[in-house]
């Protein structure tokens, strides 16, 4: 009888463990990071010919790497592009929708006068149940970047960008204008690999804190 009871208890423990593992893996959030532009679409071109498409791809890949090395693969992160190719806006949002992503974060850089600086965050300008979560996600990232990297926080803005328009109904989504390639200080900042790492870490921790 004792042996049987032990066996039964072992079985119960096994199923509890299996259930816990299923629960943990089931909870793994799916995040789509969308580095804007690519290929023939250079995006903004700034000081010293620095190109938006290159900066955002570097940041996206670094977010992917830090999730593996620092967060032990806590999130399932997918990029809309992994190299210097142009992906249509439709394919970018379709990826998020087909993966049933929990979050969509599009990465861009700003261009304006040489004196403009700082990071701004865009949310779709509709009245949607995901508007508030999207705003909270954007704020979480913006705060992390502004607090740790001494970037000026230009705040939250609402717009009708395609990638936001077609993701907001499915999950919280935000578009980050990471900084200005036309500002000499920010362009030089983006050129240094250590700074790309710091910026990517702040973006990842902003996402982590939101979730
Ligand atoms: Zn852009």
C-alpha cells in the first residue's frame, strides 16, 4: 500500500510539474519588433550620411540578442526583417497578426532641423481598447530611455501610421522615433555600438516593465 501511495504521489507531482511548465511556456509573450524601412528605402538620412534603416536594424537585432543573453529568452521575439531588405508595410502587420503577437513595436528615427532632439512615441489615433495599453507601453519605453540615457522625452503623440492602424485592433502597438539623425549629438550617439546596446537595453527593459 505504501509503495502504491508513493507511486501515486510521484504521479501527482509529475502532473503538477507538467502543468506548471505548460503554464509558464503558454505565458511566453510574443513580441514583434519592426525595424522600419530597409533595402532601397533608406529612411531618414542624417549627419555624415547616417541612415535610419541601419540604426533601427541594429537596435532590433540587439533587443533580440539581449532577450536571449540577459533575460534567458523570456520573450518570443520576432523581427519583421533580419537584414537590409525592404518589407512591405502590409507584410509587417501581417506578421504580427499571424503570430497573434502580444505586442508590436516599430522602430524609426526622426529627421528635422539640427536643433531638434529626443525620443518620441506614436500611438494610433483611434479610440480602441488597445489605445490605453499602447500608451502605457510607449510611456514605459520612453521613461526607461529618458531616465537612463539622458535622452529628451518628447512625449506621446497620436497618428495614423499604417503599421499602427493595422495592429491596434490586435494588440498594444507603438512606433518609436528613437532620436534625430539630423542632430549632430544623436547621430554620433547612434554610430557607437556601445550606445546601440544601451538604447536596445532600455527599449527591452521598457517592454519588460510594461509586461
Ligand atoms: Zn522611419
